[in-house]
C-alpha cells in the first residue's frame, strides 16, 4: 500500500509543483526554497544536536511557541529544527524565534515521497521528531523508524471527520500510527479517536495553546490601533474563511452595526484583496490596516481590513468582541484560545468540529456564545456591544477559562523527556 502511495506522490509531483508556482503569484513565498521541498535543504548552520519539530502553518507554529521555549531551556546544548509547509507558517516562526539565532533553524518539510524524507534525515540527523497536532505522513514515519528517530505527536487532535478519512486509508494510516513513540492528546475524545488508529501510547496533556502568553508588544500595538479607531466599539471577525466574508458583509449591510466598526482578518493573506473587493461591491467604506499608518481612522469607515501578518493578538486586544472564523460554514472552525487569553467574549458559528471539545467547554464556561448564522451573529454582537456589563462579565469568564487550562506544556515536556533522554540520534540511512 505504501508503495502505491509513493508512486502516487511521484506521479502527482508535476501538478503539485505547478500549483505551488501558481499560488506564488499571490504569495511569493511559495516560490522560495523549492529545493527544500524536494529534499535538498541547505545543511545545518550549527553542530549542535537537533530536536526536530514540525509545525505545518501559522496556527501550529504559534501553538508551538511555549514548547519551543521549554525545549530550548531544558536542553541548552541542543538546537531546534523547525519545519513548515506554508510560507506564512515559516514567516511566523521567524518572527517568534529570531531572537534565538542559530538555536532555531527553519526549513520546509520535503514532500512525502520516501526518498526526499530519507535525504532530509541524512542531512540533519535529528534526535527526535515532534509533530504538532495532526501532521502524520506515512513515508516520513517509515523513514524515521528506519533511522531510529522516535516520533512524538503532541498537542494532538483528531476530529470524527478526520478519523473517518483516516480509516478509509487504514492500511497506510494504521501502520503510521503504530510507529508513533507517544501521543500527547489535547482531550480524552481526541485520545480515544487516536487509539482507534492503533497508536500504542496515548496520554492526555491538554492544549499547549493555553500556555501561549499574549506578547506585551502586541497588546500595546492593539491599544495603539484602538486609539486610532477612537471611541467606536469594534466587532472583530478573526481568521475568516472563503465564503464567510460575503455572509458577514451581507448581514452587516442588511442590519447595520450602528456606529460600531467591523474589523475583518481573513485567515489566508492571498485573500486580502478579494475581501476588500467584496466590501467595495457592497458599497461599504473600507480601510486597510497596512495603509493606516499612524493616522486616525476616518469616522465614516465601516470596515477595517486586517491585512497584516503576525498581529492577531493585537487585533484581539483592539476589539470588544470576537467572532472566530471558519465556523459559519462547515469548515471546522478555528481556535478560540487566543481571544480568551486576551479576555475577549467569543461568538462561534455552528461548525466547530476541528475544535469541538474546547469550543463546547468555552460555551459551557460562559466564555463563548453559539450562533447559527451570520444574521444571528450580527444581532448577538449588537446586543453585547450595547450592554457593557454583560460583555465585561463574558470577557472575564473567557480570561478565567484560558487561565484554568494552562499547564499543558509542562505535561508535554514530561512525555518528551523520556524520549529525548534515551534517543542517541538518527542512524545513517541508505
């Protein structure tokens, strides 16, 4: 089965590279470092033994921050090899860890053809591979097993939908899951689903995203942005996905937000211009964060487009209320923890299956409120924006919810220490 999988990868590779080049029209980062994606990374610039941590994109990279800091502190003679699949994830990693210099190296993970992964392992010879959340690749798992590199899946989550998909490829995914040295799952439900795939050692440690502390400079940047907005209340629609912005803009256009400002931050930067055009089509006055500078926002502005990277904590700090994107449509939702950590009330759509447990827990704690569609989201937002005491209490519950669940990084480190302290590093691969 894995042979057929590898053959499919090689056959698809021209189309994969073509799509990469096509996406590079909007995001030039997709055309950079192509050799790394094909298994030809530059050699490490340090002789220190490497701890390899894979964080596919922005969310996983931000979530990895407390774990990276804990690993660097616990293993001062080691360096971190941080791999990604997207340029936005790589840029986020650079922003978060640039202060560590050569102790954090960044590369793209090569495509899972088998040969490319083996060449990657020969080049870096990591002591351990740590995968964030969901990124388990069959050939990568086999190559790590052959090289004697233990693989840990941490901050792991697996939705019912993802489990069904994995079970459809059971020959591949069960073999990969069985090669995991350990799994640190976010919830008991995640752990149960991962065990069904055959992972031999699964423990529940919670989500390390609760341990991400809002950076002080981001809070200050959010306060500065809020000062530019003025006294108007702000509804933030964070990490919105394709199709959602039209629903939100139509609901706001129909119902109105009074004198409140709608702040939209699309999840994918290649869609910034598209979302600006959607507001323009509806005749709504829009300003862009990237062009705002230090000037006050024009009073007649209806929509502020958050078209900047790495400022999500600042946007949360600047708002009064946050809707978490990806949940109005069946896309699974995004994580609400950052909003809670800043003490902001949260609105969620009906579709949060990617973060089911934390979403339900937040609703039960009074930190979040569920809505069924965009018009109801706007109505709820108007109510909360007009009732400061109710909004303040909900924000206080959000902050308490985030604080209550901290500690996952320490529990995850206990799991990883057993592997790191026993692992001699990668063997030579043919």
